[in-house]
C-alpha cells in the first residue's frame, strides 16, 4: 500500500525544432501540471518577435530598417535593441574596439556572407573600415538609436542567439517552470536541476573542424541560473593556399584573427552577456583575452591549438567558482 501511494517522479518534457538557421531543444519539468501546447506556442511567438526585431536576413526587420535608412536622424528601434547595443558598447570599450556590432560590411567584403572567400586589397579594406565603428551609432534614449554616419550598419548576431536563449527561458519562468535546459545551436542556459535531483550536465565541444567530440563536461549549479556560450575559429572558416581565414574578425584591423586561440567558452548567469563575451575574448586571443576575463571576473575556458595538441586555460574566476564542476 505504501509503495503504491509513493509519489511518482516528474517526467521531463521536450520541445524542439528549427529557428535562426539552426536547431533548438527545450527540456523542462514541473511538479505542477503545465500546458505543453501553450508553452510551445509562447516560445514560437517569442522566436517570431525576435526575428522581426533582430534578424539581419529579413529586410523588414527593425534592425535592417535602421540599417537601410541612410539618415543621421534619430530612429525608433525599441528597448530590446537599445539594451543589446548598450551591452555591446560596454564590451566594445573593454576590448579597445576588437568587439564591434558594425562589422557587417567587413563580413561581406571577405565573402563570409556567401560561399567563397574574397581576400580584399588593402585599399578596399581601408574603405570598408571607414564604415565600421561603434562610435558611429549613439543611444538617444530607451527606444531610439541614431547614426553619426549614414552608411553604418548594425549586425546583432554576436549577441542574438544568447538573447534568444534568455527570452525562451523567460517564457518558461512565466509559466511557473523553474527547472529547465534551453539550447539553441549549441548555446544554452539551465536553471534548477533534473527530476532526480541531480544537476544538469552539459558538454563543452572539442574544437575539431567537422567533428563533434566532447572536450569537457560541466555540472551546472542546482540553485542558480547558468549559461554556457562558446565561440571559436574551428566552426566557420575558409582555407586558401594552406591558410585558414576565420569568421572571427578583429574590427580594429578588419581582418580575420590569426592567433592560436581556437575556442572560448564563457559561463555566466545571463546568456546575452555570455554570448557577447565569448565572441569578444575569442577576438582578443589568449594573452589579452584572459587578462580581460580576469579583470572582469568572467568564468571562461580558453583553448589554444599547437599542432595536434589542445592547451586549456581557465580564468581566475572559473578556477575559484564553487558552483561549477568541470570534468
């Protein structure tokens, strides 16, 4: 009789699909009854709203409307974009300009928006660099952004995926769900724990082109939210004449980074912040990146490649973190 009346362990629920050109997986559980269909609809609505605001691939999005408007007058873009630009300005300043949301023309110049690499002449590079710079956009107020140079364009992809992970997490929490794992294209956030009381465990990928192997496994905190965002030169690149050209561009030079740092993983409670910093530290390279991560108290894993060997370094904050276990 006692065994028959014992409470059953809640089962995890899973939602998945395609969004932003990649896959998403949402895993959650609750002790209370939840309407999965209602949650899935709310998540898809969040995806649609983000797409309408942040997408650089649809000409009618808010950010592309801003980009297309060749004007230096104030434009209304909404609080969502203002918040992302404000974060990016802070990270841009901390990296002395390496991280920059206005590099869109440089991506196009190098052919990274298409199927073939185009190595630009120095003259073309300098002309394009003249269009780049976070100092060419200004926040007017909580909903308005202004260009100081009419041809500047903003690309929010360096923070967009992290922001989307955060918005999906908010949807779950609005429905009373506090135990979840949200993953979009390998970028993720967890909160709470699994139904059996164990921590969510997530894998950090080994930085190998064309392969998916586990490098490390992180046991996430059970009593606080945590996000894992990664950036690397091993996923998106071109090779020409034996040289690799990464999609990670240094906005100060207009060129792909050439250092031996191949991957940076940042762990932070805010997925948007983690997304921005993973790209920023990847741009800076090992020496300057870990120095800044230590100064900003960022949990970060740096992986360099020397031949076939991978060298791993942790930031000081990660080395002293008590709520994370890395194996």
